[in-house]
C-alpha cells in the first residue's frame, strides 16, 4: 500500500481503493470536470446547427472533430489545468468555460465562435447534465453488472441446492421445511425486481437558463423555439428532458436512483445476515485460505467476515442514499447551493455499495454446504409435520384438528414414533393416513424444489 493510501481520509481511497477503481473515472473530480467539458462542447455543437442563430455558422467536419477530440480525449492533466484556472476564478464551471476557450483560441474557425461556449447557460445547466451522464455511466457500466454478478451467483447456488431440504425458522422457532435452494431463489427474485427498478429510473436534465424560463435565450434570439431545442439537446445526451425547473433541475431522479439502489442494498443486507446465521448454525462451512487468521486470540475461528463487511458497507451506502433522497429534492426558492456539496458524495455511496457487492461475492464463493448438519436439524424437528396432519384432518372433517395437534406438539418434544402413533389413531381414509405415516420432515417441502429450479 502506498503512503498516499495509508494517509487517505476515506477508506475508498485507502483500504478499499482497488475495489472501486471502476468508479474513479466517473465520480472523481476529474470525472465531473470531464463530463462538464463534454456538455459544454455538445452545447456549442448543437448551437451551430440551429438556423436561427445566424452569427454561428455550422462547423466544418475538421472543427467538429477537434471539438469532440477535446471532450473525448480529456485527460487528468487537462483537469489539472482546469483546477489551475479555478484558483483564479474561484468558480468551477467558469473555469471549464475558460479552459475550452484557451484550447480553441488559436483555431481560425473556432476562435471567432468562442463566445458561444456556455452561451445563455447557468452553471446548473452544465452541472445537472454532467451528473446525469455520470449516473448513467455508473449505472450501466458498474452498478448493474456488479449486481447481476451477485444475482447470477445466487441463482447458480439456488439451482444446485434446489433439492436440499432445510428446516425453516419463523420467529426463530422451527417451522415448515423449505429447501436451501428455494431460500436463495427468494433473494434472486427480489434482486431481479430491484434491478429492474434501478434500470427504469429516468435520469433527467434541463438546459433552460438562470431560473428555468429561457430568459437570456429569448432576449438574444426571440425567434428560436428554445424549449424544443433544449429537449432535442438533452435527449441527444441520452437523458430525459425536464421542461419545468427553477435554476436547478430538482434532482428527483437522483433521489429515485438512490432509493432504488438502497432497496437492492437492503435485500442484500437481509441475505448477508441470514447467511451469517446459517454459518453460525453450521449449515455452511467456509473454505479455508492458507495463512488466513480468523481471530487474533482464538486459533479455531473462521469468521464470516465477508458477510459482515458487506453488511457494514451496504449500511454506509444506504445512509448516504437516504440523505440524498431527503435533501436533494429540496432547494430554497429558485436555488440554493446545498445540493452542490451533497452531489459530490454520490461516488462515495456507489463506492461503498461496490465494496459491499465485492465482499458479498467473495463470501458466497467461499461457502460449502454442510448437508449432514442441515439434515440433522430437520430430523430432530418432527413437530413441523403438525401443520400437514391438522390440515389433512380438516379436509376429512375430523373434530378440533388444530387444537389436537396444538396439545400434542406445543412446547413438547415430538419424535417420529410419537407423531406416527398419533396419526395411527386418526379416523382417516386409508390412503390419506398412509401418506401421513410415510411423511418425514425432509419430504415436507411442498413445491420448494420446483420453485428454486424455475428462478
């Protein structure tokens, strides 16, 4: 670990730095500046295609190539130059405008067009679109693939363990059996739904000026249909156009994608806690790694640290996502600046989510099912057949079936022999009685296996 990593204030830039490398080009200061440059360049190019803006002729292919190269080839060194300019301007978006003008001023064709860089824009026109692009990239390239990877791993486990019967526990007490695969399939189904919710969030944007009314646009070019032009531009960036805003795009979409990610994270916290419990019960063993230490004082321990790490990081991420949801849609009057500093923490929330997904994947990869332990627990819980017996009794009209089974089983140890002895006394049709006599806890799993295989 480098000295800079050892001195990092955030664990995402220190201990977990390697795990979040995919997010660094997106949500870092460099990533934000790069997105701003892209939006500014695309706005300039769009303005040049509007016939009503007569002072700005369409650019030649060479000029267009140079503009796009400035955006597409934007480097860390370029970002450093923007920061140098910002030290003078004390304004981050204005520094981007000056950087673009600095790079293009020597071009015979582009030089005369430089005052159309950032034309009629407020900083938030550029910023909201930049964050929209950043969120879309993070969703498409990082979050959804990582979530899909965990889901695929769980689906494979669900199929492999579809037929492994397992004692259920409701309220911590023994309950009707399930299969291990079905319990994993439940998680897969939940993740699929939340994945669809994340993917469906419309990331919106606006470019309508200082208070959302195209004031400067109309003052300069009253004959241009600015709302239609703005819609084409925003949708051309791959975002959803928001026609009604104040100075800022209200960030409802940021809250929505954060809420969707938070729900997926919550599903996985639930999974991490359950797997932790099953490891404690001995249902899972963890593969050993040579040289790894479980406890600094107890040599026998193999702790479920990956699931604990995942739970903790999901929790940190969700705390941030919850704050985004509560804070970002609120802005005093037509604009205050409280959103600016909060939006800079988007990468932190995504980062802790990514660390958690990585830990969860690692933990799932170390699990080994212990069928002997699972089967032993199930075979010691014959009382769970009380549900089946009393339900069959109901079908055939026997008196007080629930109460009879309650008296037999509640708070008492039930064995195979005592359960079968009770069944033998029942006045049931021979085939129904025989089916109950042959039933075991391991066989009383309903459609669990089928449901697990169908996911």
